[in-house]
């Protein structure tokens, strides 16, 4: 007894749980992913520039407060945008290291799209805040101190250009090339063409369109330099507010096309620049051997430069599924990196299923074997059919008052008996010269007014026919 109890205690103490899940805290998972990102050398460069950006942004905000310049504050928002772009670049390197999982079958490419969209929208909100503050400043313009205005402008310009040229930000580079041009780029493009006509060597930098981030930094620094000179020479403090409005409009106009493009990617729309190529490929697929129809096609952008799609292909019953699948995938894979193709063969309608859908009075597919199996539809009752016209009566509808061969409304119908036997080859109407025309005995003359009364009479015969009387 004591031995059995000891063995049971040992069994309880020695229980093994091989499938127990390890619960890791949020900070533990974050530190693990951070170690994964920092394993790359490029990520360390991004982290160094991020720390320098935080330091530079803090200095610029203090100089904005000391100079009381709204234009310098608007230009500092570009430095804050550089910090967002560095975070997006770091997230892009982490996405490149992660592989698709069962929960995220397309990977984590949409995270960098979301980061670009959030960065551009936040900067546009900052530009709207600048415009709102500038409108209030037009009512009561404070004095602007120019002690550190020019220094802050060149420090911000130098650091922004250094960040743009030193760190290769793939998401923002792709968006800046794929999105539509801003109004600032369109105006500068006209000047660039004229300038490149004089100096052809600048065409590689200014054409076909200038980098929007470099352009807005240079335009903002130029606006601040003009503001500094006008305040120093003529003490025009209102120029600072006007320069802030100009910088805010340039920021909003530059970031808006990028927000629209990244927003369309998040909405899983088909990119407009690949619609023509997709239509051409689908026409080629529909002409492949064995393909009958291509339908339910849907293509969307998963990430920047990554197109996904699904399509249903109906093929002949005698076609090879694997061969058709290989040809379709080979045609579409040149443009669509993640493709799902559903192949199904043409299935004819079964006779049993088709017979159930047919009405009872029609022939079924099994009845076409011979004439012996033909079953005509049941005839309609004879009392509802007029043998003269072969059309059914409609007792519910009264006859028209004025019509040919129809008695009037207040005239009693007359039915004459038929005394002459009906000829077998006749049309069912006997002719009696003595008594006039009569109907066959098997059917009386009927009108739509109801049953005819049993009245018999004679019709007056003209004098020229009196010799034929019996």
C-alpha cells in the first residue's frame, strides 16, 4: 500500500508537458525583433541618423521659439518628416528579413505601405496647423528676431540633404517615382527644360522631374533666405508669415500625391499603370490551347512593386489541367509575382438535372430515343375550344358591340336545325337551300352571351328562290 502511494507521487511529480506554450511579454518580443533588425549593418546607419535627427530637431525647435519665426517652424517640420522616413526605412529592412507566416500569407509588406501613408498624412496635418497659425498671425503680427534664423535654415537644409543622400529609403523612392507629380514639380519642370537647354549637363539631375524631397528642401531654404533679407533690410515682419504659408502649401502639395498613391495600395486597387499590360496578358491567356474562358480575375498591390492576383480559367473536358496551368502561370508571372489560378473543366449539364428543370408538357432528354416513347401533352377540354377558329373562348370578357357576324346586344339569337346529313368530306357546315344555312347537329351555334335559347323559326326567302321550295 505504501509502495503504491509512493509510485503514484513519483508519477505526478514527473509529468511532462511537451506542448506547453511559452508566454513572452510584449517588451520581450520587441527586444527580439530589435536584435533581428540590428543584425544588419545598414540598420545601424539608419539608427545613427535617427539619433542625429532627434538632436537636430530639438535644436531647431528651440531656435524657433527664440526667433519667434513661423517660417522656421514650418521648415522644421521637414526635419520631423525625415525622422518618419528613417523609421519607415528601418521598418522596411525588418520586413525584408521576415518571411510569410500562416497568419500573414502575403508577408509584412503592407506595413511599409501603412508607414508611408501615416508619415505623409501626419506631415500634411502639420502643414494645416502652420496655415491655421499663419492666419492668426496676419491679424496681429509679432516681431521676428533674425539672430538665429539664417543659421537654423542652413543647419536644417544641410542635415536634410545629408539624410536624403546617405540613406537609401526604398519605400519613399518608389512612391516618389510612382505617384503623380505635384504642382511644385510641374512648375519647376518648365524651368528645368529651359535651363537644360542652356546647360545640357543638368538634364540627368533636373529631368524628367526633380526629386520632390530635395526640391521642397531647397525651395523652403530659398524662401527663408528671402525672408531673412527682407526683415533685416526693411523690417518686414509680415514676410515671415507669408513665407510660412508658402512652405505649408509646398509641403501639402508635395505629400498629397504620395498619400493618395499609398492609400490606393491599402485599398487593394489595381494600379492604373499596369491595367493595359494585364489586359494584354489576359487576352493571350484566353487564346491558349484548351482554354474556353477566363473570368473572376482580380489583381491588387500587396506592397510597393509587389502585385498579387487570382483568376479562374475554364478549360475543355479533354484538355490537360497541368499543361494549361503551367502556360497560364508562365504568361502572368512576368507581371504578377503572387498568383492563384483556379482550373476547372467544362462540365455539361446532366440529363437528370435538366429534366427536373423542364416543365411537364415538354419532351425530356430521354424521350428523344424514338417515336414509341413520345407522349403528347394532354389535350384541353373540347368545350373550351372553338372548332371553327381553334381558339379558346373567354367567357369572362363580353363581345364587342359592333363586330361582323355578331348579333346585337338586344337581339335574340336564332338557331336553325340541320335537316341535311353532314358530308364526311365537308368542313362541318351543311347547306340547305330551303331552310338556309345551318350548323352540324353535333354542335349548335353558340355566342358569347351565354347558352342560346331553344327557339326555331324560318328565314324569309326572296321571290327569285321560291321555285326551289319543296
